[in-house]
């Protein structure tokens, strides 16, 4: 699988957050947003909230999303 990645500028360390991706079909994923993690939510609820935040609450029922911790996303890009 592959993904289309938007170029992001170097950022200082920030609060925990997520990178939200949408399934673009044929094994490709598209980065659609970076969101902040909402405190007080469980891991699963925080990821669901990240999708709502990234899509403005308009996530399609048939759409597939992936949510990755921002720190893991940045680390993976260094490999």
C-alpha cells in the first residue's frame, strides 16, 4: 500500500495529535488533515473524534479512514 503525502513544514514539538488519512482506492491513502487530540477521551473515541474534526463532521458512511498518532507519522517519515 502507498499513500499520497502532503508536504508539511518543520514544526516544533506540539501537543499530542493525529494524522488522518482517507482510503483513495487501489491501495492508496490520502492525508486529509492533522488534528489535535482531545483530552479526556479514550484512544478509540479520540480517533473517531479526529475523523470528525478532519472532515468537518461529514465523514461518509462508505468511506474508510485511518488515524495515526502524529509522533508515529513523523517517526515513520524518517525511516
